[in-house]
C-alpha cells in the first residue's frame, strides 16, 4: 500500500505543479477524441473530417469553457447531417437546442458529461459516468447525464433515418419527422437507461454522504451492483439477453475505474478515526474526524566523497588535531 500512496503523492504533486499546462492538454485530447468519434460515426461531409479543421476546433476547445466544446460538437454534428439531409438537420437543431438550453440553465460546468456519455457508449463502459458523478457531484448531475443519453440515442435514430430519406418527396417529409420523434419518444431502452443512470447517481451520492467507515468505497460498489441489476432487468424486458455479459463486464470495469479515480482524489485512513463532542448556546455537536491518508515521499540523498582526502585521514591519528600534524611536519623539515 505504501508504494501506491507514494505514487499517488507524486502524481498529485506533479499535477499541482504543472496544472496550468496539463489542463489545456487534457482538454485538447478530450476534444480531439470527441470530434474524431463524431466524424467516424456520422462523418458525411468529408470537408469537416480534414485534419486542419479537427485540430483547429480541438485547439479552440482546449482554451475555452466546456460549454463552447459542446456547442462546437453540436455545430459539427448538424453540418454533417445537413450535408446528407437538410430536412433531418432542422429537426436535430430543434432537439439539440432544447437540450443545450436545459443544460446551460442548470449545469453549465458539466458540459463534458454530454460529450462523455456518447464516447463511453462507444467504449462499452457508459456505466462509469453515473457512478463517478454520484461520487463527486450532486443529484443535479442527472440533467446532463439524461441529455447525453438522449443525444446518443438521437444520432442512432438519425443514422437509420438517413437511409430512408433518399428520393423523398414533399409528402413524405412529415412521415420522416414522425418517424424520428416516435422513435425517440418511444425508445424504451433510452428511457430505461435514463432511469437507471439517475438511480445510480442518487444511490451513490446518498451512500457516500453517510458517516460510516468506507462510505465512499461502499457507494462505488453499490453503484456497480445497481448498474448490473438495473440493466439486467431492462435487457430481460427488452429481450436483449445477448448484451448481458458485456454489460456485466462493463459495469465491473466501470466501478474499478471509478475506484482508481477516487484513490488518486481522496484516500482516507480509517485506522485513525477520531470522535469529538462540543457544544455552544444552541447545539451539542458530535463530530467524527477521518484523516486523509498521506505519506512522505522518500528522497534519495547523494553524498560526494573526496577519495584523496579520505586516504589521508586513514593514515592520520583520529586523536591528533590539525595543529599537531602541522608541528610534526615542521620538525621533520628541520
């Protein structure tokens, strides 16, 4: 455990020392992954997939708030769909603007959640984000999480609708709109995903706020188990038993990743818990203090020895001081 704590302290010290340089780099890499996945999933316009444009908007996202990155991702997505179907792009603009205004109104600092949900769906570990948000945020994080889930399923529907709009007539436009809206509203998997993610956030949040020992670790475990149980029931209802194994593995991996993040962010030493009581004119207080697990990083000290002087000291009497040696050399000269 001690080597892990030393590694944790080294990583934290390194980040605190160079955070003003590391943060833009992390945001740039995240934005680059987002725009590359958008181009891969719905990259209908080859011009938007060019390397200079992708690098340019990723660099812009690295030095701007997260809401700007969400707006840029929305614009790129709409332009891709507009290239293949102007009709569908109008509908996407309307839906995304509603979600964007809802997100900006309540959770402007959680813009990365909207973009992280589709990415984690592609990586087969979307269960990680609700557990993490319950651990570090508040239940209001359910809003951007739900918006991210809607965005992911919306573009899955749009990809299917694109194949339907070839040689479409004016009379069929209403039918196309109806298909997208009905597919979105009647998507039971999307609704169940939103409900399960919200339950995971709430359960993880309320458990980690309790005062018993290892509340944070137990909340992560509870979030992972709730994810497995919730999606197991939903997949059985939706007759998608083929996805159960990957869901279980993804939930376990997600809980493990959240625990690693928690370890680097906050590690408590429950072996040194202290209880205190005190009072004032109105209240009598019971306080439980849990110290953070800290460790002093071992330092390697290098000492330099002068070999010539060391040999000279070996032949000198340790009880003889410098004045005696000087007098001895003077008598020999005489």
